[in-house]
């Protein structure tokens, strides 16, 4: 009788094992990567403004928030293709994902709220993001078009004129700026400052920085612009924010040691539109000059 019981227990255990194995096989089949996702990225600009910052890095997240795949696209014309199981996914793209400049999350540690930050000693380049979601059916072909949004402004020139001959250093600072962005495109950190050391132009009293490679995250609310000549700093509280997708020029005039007044303009030229911010400031405070901003293009 005992021997029969042993056989019975063994048989039942065997059946349970078979059932268990069968369940695992079904789960694996349900996760078969038999759906194709093709991702296209584009800008909402026109002409040269429609160029997408390269390379583009793609992150795909499942419904549990796990990153199940990444790909990098180096050429603007090349779509990104992935084989995935059926399901609903969040798809995130980062344009200008330059690994020399940026600390980017890997697939293993990526989350929608992962921080994209600068590496030590680096500055931002042209940076874009896009985010959308899509549901894939089994054995289907799907195309997702992502519209890339520029997350930075571009400083195209900074100049201070009529600087005293004995000045040894001149710089311009902008604050407060966002410090970094999250993978989902949100901004992160609100205490950033960017300073541009200027260079004296030969044979003049103008100190200048001309570069097409100066990109900033936007200001947190209205910006403060500070001009330092030697040990003295003059600040102006703008009545507007410095927004993403604008090209910015900063220009000021030092008008003499008696009044120590600076006047200048900040203008934005079309990526998103045009902006003009005018300001005068001196030892006793600052004065706002009427400003204007065009509508979006």
C-alpha cells in the first residue's frame, strides 16, 4: 500500500511539473517578438530649420516602465526599426545625443525620469527630444512619427563695447537656468548659471564672444543678465524668460566711469520666432526699455 502511495505522489508531481512547464512555454510564446515598429523622426520647422540634431538615440519602455530596447541613428534619412512583442510602449527619442558631451542612461538603468546631464567640463550642443506611445498588435507592422522639440536656445554673439582700456577681464552671465533635462523631455534643476568669458578685439575697446556652438537650457522664469568688468558686476533683471528654440544676441555699451551705465539688447532670430529685450542698468538699479517678441513661425 505504501508503495502504491509513493507511485501516486510521483505521478501527481509529474503531472504538476508538466502543467508548470506548459504554462512557461505559453508565456514565452506570448512574448514573441513578432511585431515590427518603425520610428521616423522629423522637425516641425522648414528648410534648414527642419534639420534634426544627430545622433538620435531611441529608448523603448514597456507598460511596467522597463527599458526593453535602445537604438542609435547616425543619419537623418535612416528610420529606426525594432522587433517587439505585442503590447503598449512609451517611445522616447533624444536628438543630439552626443556621448562626448552628455551623460546618457544605458538600457539597463534607463527610466522615463532619468537625468541627461553634462559631462565634466562640457557644454550643451543642439538638443532635441520627443515622446509618444503606441500599442502593437501581434504580427503587425507599425510606423510611429516623432516630432522632435528643441530644448535649448543658441547664443550666437555676446559683445560689450567701449570697455575701459585697463580692463583685464570681461564676462557675461545668464541665470537662473535649468540645469539638465529628463529622458521624458522635462527640465530638471533650477539653479544653473552660464558665463561667457569675452575676448578683447584687436585695436578696439570691444570685448566679444562669437560662436555658433553656445547652447543653453532656457531660463527659469525671467532671466538675470550680469556683466562683469574686472571686479565690478552689473546686473539686469529681464522682464521675460530666455526661451528654448530661440537664437540670442547680447550686446551692451559701457558709457563711462561717472555714471557707469550699460545699455544693450537681446534679440532672438527665427527658430521659433523673433524676440527683442532691451535694457539699461547702472550702479543705482536697472530700467526696462519696451521689449517685443514675434509670434511663432
